[in-house]
C-alpha cells in the first residue's frame, strides 16, 4: 500500500531569464516498508521533486501536482500548521553534506535533543536519555562523549550517523535520503548504507534514496525510478532494471559504468541519445 | 621502455605548530613510497581521504616539496626544496585537478587559459600561441570558436576538458590527474575517460591517476598502488591486484565497493523477500 503518492508533479523556478522547469510531470509512489531509489544525473530533478514533497523549496519555485498524498492525507491542500506535523515527524530527510547539515555552533547532543523535544514532545531529561539511546543505535562510538561534541570535532561518517539519528528520532514512516553517502569514503559509505538498510528493515519505514550511483541502487533498492532532465524515463523493480533495462537512457547509464567496459572505449550516454546530453 | 617518473622512499611530514597548551607535533602524511611510471602507462594511486594520495600527487607534480626520498623525472633527480625546477622540467609535468569549477579562473577567457602556460614558459610568438591553443581545443573535443568564452559558459565535463587541454599545452610527458572524473556525472565521466585514453595514445603520455573509485581504476590503470594512512599497502599490475588482492585493506576496499552484478542483486532481493516473509 502506498505511503506517499505524487502524480504529475511539476516544479518551475522563476529566473531572471524566464521560467525554468526543473521537474516536468513526474509521478512518485512509494509503498509502506519499501526502498525506492530515484536515480539520475545532475539536473534530473531528483532532489527537487523530493524537496517539493517536503515543502522545502524557496519562494521562487512554483509547485503544481494533480495529487500529493501522504498516508491518504492531502499534502497540497492542508494548512502549513498541519503539514508541519507531518514534515519532520512522519517524513524526515537527510542530506548529502552531513557536516554542513548540522549547526556548527551547537553540540550534536543539543541538536538532537531539540528534535526530540519539539517534534517528539519529550521533556528535557527524557530527550537526553533518548538521544543517548539513538546515538548507540546508529553506532556512534563513545556516545556519551559525542553528545557533547561539536560537528567539526567529528568525521563526515559520524556526522551522517548523527543526521540519521535525528531523522529516525521521531519514528518516521518515510525517510528521504538525498545522496547520503556521496561525500563519504567508500568504506564509510558501506557502513552508512548498511545502517540505513538495517534501520529500515527493523522499523519497517519506507525509504526513498536519491542517488546518482548505480552501485548504491544495486545494493539497496527494491524498486527504481530513473529520471533525466526532470522527466521519468523508466520505473522497474531493481532486478528487472539491471537485468533488462527498457529505456535507452537507462541502458546508456549502465553501459557507461567503467566496470561494464567492453574493450577499450566506454560507450557514452551521448552516443545513445544522439547529442541530447551536454549540449 | 623509458621511465618517466620514479620515486624512491618518498616521505612527507607536516609540522603542526604548538600553542601554549599543546606541544608541536609532526604528522607523517606519506611514509616512504616508491614507484615508477613508464611512457604511455598509467599508475593509479587508490586510497580514501587522509591516505596521503593527494599529498603524493602534489609532490610528483612538483607543487609541494617532499621531506625525504628521491624523485627523478626522466632520470634526472629533482628536489624543489633545494633548487627551483627549470622551465623545461616544469613543462614536463602537468596537473589536472578534481574540481573543474575551482581550477579555472572565472575572469579568464579559455583561450587565455590555454595560452598562459606558453606565455610563461616559452618564447613562442602570440600568433603561434593562439594557433596551438585552438588546435588543442579541437583535440579535447571542443570547437575552436569557443576560444573567447568564459568558464561559466561551459558544463562541468567541458571544463574538465579545458583543464586537460591546459595541462597538455607544454607537451608534457607526465600528467598527474587528481580525481579528474570524481566531480562529473556518470555519462560525462565516460566521455572524459575516453578522451584521456585517446590523448595518452596520441602523445604517449604517462599518467599518475589519483582515484578513490576502483571501477574507474580498473578501466584506466596499468599499475595500481593502494595507499592507506600514508603507506603503500599494496602495489602491482592491475591484473594481479584485481584478480587477487592480498592486503586486508585492499580486500576491505573491494568489499565496500558497490557492484552492479545482476546475480548479486538477485541474491540480495531473495534475502530481503525471505526476511520479510519471516517477519510476517
């Protein structure tokens, strides 16, 4: 059963040279307990469509959609107050740059307790205890000490663990992870992906993973949606997508992976789309 | 086979000055690394952040000094700490950086970007400089008419082509490429990797290719050097290393690299299904 349904989403940005369409009629559906990967290159609108669902786009953006519902509730027509009860509590999000996502002026403990007090309604004391519990759960070494640490005193991987702890603090039913491991080393990436999958499996929350990395898709997703220039190219379960990609763009992306190189040259996406890319 | 660059036991220390409460200390970022690269060959240096791979790259590119060891370019020992390298030596080694948005001056037209190395290092007259710059633009797959454009008018992949063109203006024998495709989209990455292969063949270039991405390394490298915490934990030909990684750290890197193998996906999907069925 679908937890988030978006139909015909369009996002336009007003720019000095006129309107720019970043997302062009995209449908997104994610079921309860499902891992959906949205994959695309820069400019594919993969982040913008999810920021639109979260209501996090700036005023220059115009968002229209035929339908945007979370668990049967209409996100488009609800009041901002009602929406805030869902965003940050039932739908949470983590971002690409973990160190930049945290406030450098406050300790990580203060920041996660803030979430617990305002979004989960805990008392100061309860928030402190729960914060420690969450830090343990996401595998932060030496959690008591780390609650007192500032973001710059921690590594990128640890900061992402803090972000994940904050994102699961309210027991969300949908977590949106926007390129959560792109800024991290490959061994750390593996740890973070394993952690996300473990949390997803235990809690049964739905997970939307936005990524450009086909390897990450292969190792995490149940279902995959491929986007290109604001449009959806293909949607399939993960096995069918890698086994028999239907859309030429998906085929091009897969064959552009260096590990799939046959012979000396890599086929490029441009050779599939006849100069559509990188004009 | 002629060796273009050779390093013996290269060391680099960084001194962190002390303060009132903290004694000064020395961090050894590169702990004695030896390597050599022949003409037309690629040595890939693989490692994660903090491994010292970029520090080593900057030493090879004659940008930073080493704290010890011996570096030879085309058989001639060079130590920039003791002696400023000659123009000729500088021309032989060029570098391409990771971020093509940061490595080009936004106020400089790309024609000037390409002509500058010639202006600084040679006595070639202006008309000839321009001709060579236009020729190089075409070589890297850009139209010569783009000569008067500014960097912001180009995409990331095009900018990296410009950075590569600039590096080639002085006919170097060695290119040091520090994560040259990491900031690029997959489709553009493939184009730039193809370009690097073509140029290597055409100019018989030696590459030192710094990367964290094993799939890229497998595609481009002849020899591989795996670095961890300043040490070379494993060194060998690409075939040896990818067929049978010996060092535990190399194995860890391999295990952590996501793979897109269909059989692996099939297994994972089946595991997940079984687990769900058990949970219900």
